[in-house]
């Protein structure tokens, strides 16, 4: 199986702000971008349980600050498909249940 998700994961570390501005403009507008953001890869590994679903390469966890100043952790999962998959919806739902 090819790994199409890793480049997206790496891109999110650099382009989080424009990514959120394009796909989630309401979330983007609520964040204080002057405080920046921090990738929390080690923290993500601590909260993700190893499951039978295999590697979770596209998950990214970021520390961000809304305009109210309270620290917030933002989890993003990107799934890149190179062909149709009839079980895509089920697979994405099942992956969401892997967090404790």
C-alpha cells in the first residue's frame, strides 16, 4: 500500500494557517495567529492507542490559541484516496473511534 498521506501531514506543519483559512474559515477566524501554533507529535503518540487499523500517518495534533487566550488542541486527520473506495465512510468512522 502506498503512503499518500505523509506529504499532507508534513505540509500541515508549514501551512496550517492557510489550510484552516481555506477549509475551515470559522475556525481560522477564531484563532489568535499572532501567538503561532505548535505541532504536538509526541503528545499525539501518547493519546493514540495502537489498534488493528495500522499506522495513523496523517493525524496531526496542534496547540493553538483562540482569541479568548485559552490553549486549545486541534486534531486534524487527512485521508488521501487515489481510487474509489466503497468502505471509505466506514473506515473513516472506525478510525475516529481509536482515541481514548
